C-alpha cells in the first residue's frame, strides 16, 4: 500500500521547516523529510502525530492508495 501525502504542500503554505514540524509533532525531521520525498510510508501512529501537530485531519494530510 502506498501513501500519498500533501505534507510538503502544507509545509510550504505554512512556511514550516522540517525542524519546526518536528517540534510540533514529535516526529523526527529525518522521518518527515523521508515522508515528504516519498522514500518511506508513515505508520498509522506517525500519520496521527503529524496531523494532530498540524491541527488537521489525517485524511487531509495523507491519502491511501490501494
């Protein structure tokens, strides 16, 4: 299963760096970068942490492709 995400676009819109998002979510900046680049699929827990940190719904940040 591949996870598409809007994370990079959201970060650009909000002018957030990887390190700023790391502080907001508790997810490492390295993992955030890998998710943005599509190098790795986030776990369910990671998706929830990122969405909560952004004060958004998971579905607004991540979309699952079957």
